C-alpha cells in the first residue's frame, strides 16, 4: 500500500506541475471535471434512492443532476458556459465574503473585542477588491484558478508521497 501511495503521489505531482505550466488549459478542463462530479452525484443519488426506497426531493435532485451532467458533457458549448459561470461564481463569492468580513469587523469593533477587528477589516476590503477585480478581469481569474488547481495537485501528490514513505 505504501508503494501505491508513492506512485500515485508522483503521478499527482507530475500532473500538478503540468497544470501550473498550462493554467488556462487546466481551467478549461475544470468544466469537464465539474460535469463528471455532477453526473456521479446524480448516479449515486439514484442508486441510494432506489436502494432505500426513498423517492423524495433528494431523488428528484439526483435525476436533475444526472440529466445536467449528461447535457454538460454532450452538448457542444455548454461546458464553456460552465467554465464562464465558474469564474463569475468565484468572483461573487469573494465579493460577498469580503462584504461579510467587513461587516463582522465593524461588529467586532462595536463589541469591543480588541484590535483584531482591524485585521478583519483589512481582509474584508481585500476580498471586496479581489471580487471586483475578478468581475472586471475574468481572464486573470481563469489563469489563477488553473494555476491553483495545479498547485493543489502537486501538494496532494507530495502528501501521498510523504504518507507512503513515512506512515
């Protein structure tokens, strides 16, 4: 098992390095990855619903997920739309997270929780700036997401190698 962990770790590191050198191609591949996750979620939900004889809202959502996954994988152009939505979803998430952090900073200041509210305020403002920048420049976000996926693959690979060698 240790050898297998090291082998998978080396493969993950190689993929991670490859992804960091081709971040735009990696980003384009994220739509494919998301489509497969949605498809697998739908299939597993259907199996679980049939096995447990539970045909409620989770079963219906599993059917919708299965159909959506198939559509994303089979209809030309839909995967590109998923990639585009991913950029704006991440941008709005950073924007909203920044706004909430600014709100929490002022709430912490009002509650008299010391100087920690200043750090919350700084990080909140940075989140708002990042969100606005991502909305204004989605191409930068595409490259950044691809680069981050590559780094995550490499880090996961090093983790697997470490587990295989020292666990």
